[in-house]
C-alpha cells in the first residue's frame, strides 16, 4: 500500500501519466533467455499494485518498453493481454532496437519521454538504475521510481 498511497498523494488534483517498463518490473527478466518474452513469469504483486492505480481519477497508465527484435512487439502485447490487460492497447509504447540499431535502451526511453509535450505530470517506473539515473540527469520535472518501490 505504500506505493499506492504515495502515488495517490502525488497525483491528487493533477493529471498524471505513469509510464512503466515491462522487463523486470511486471515480467521476470531471465538473463539466460532474454528473447523468450512470451514465457516470462508475471510479477503478480507489481501487476496488482499497478492495476489498483487504475482506480485513481487523474491517472493514465502506459507501458514504455524496449525489445531487441520487431517480432517481440507482438509477444509483449500478447503477454500484456494475458497478464496485464488493464494497460490499454493504445497506451503501450514498445520500441524495437531492430529499428534503432545504434541506440541504447536508455536513449530510446529518454527520447520518447522528451518528445512528450504535455501539461501533465509524468511518472516513470523502471528496474534499471542506469536508465533511471540517465533520465534523471536529462529531464527535469519527472518523478522516478525504482521497481522495488512497488513492493510493500
């Protein structure tokens, strides 16, 4: 409940978009099988916490994820349909590195977040501290959470 309560305080009276990474946040990340997304174990505690956020009035919940190959976009969407269908299909941003071969994941996420020209508060949740530090040093006025904050 800690994370839910914090989000409730942060978003009271403010339109907010929350962007959530998939790998390591709502789906297990197995370094031995990083490309086998369709068989990843759902992290149900985190999924339940995020699903509860849908009840809050001013929140829009998005996925912001990166994959290595184009076919994984479909696998990730199929996985979301099965384990986290509350992420609306039109609010799933899955970026393929195959289409951006020389760009690191942290840069892809940063570029997407920087492209948002909104009058809304932005919250980003990721499991990778390097990505969180990179975004923190390149974007002002973004609220960052490490995935461990979702677990009470």
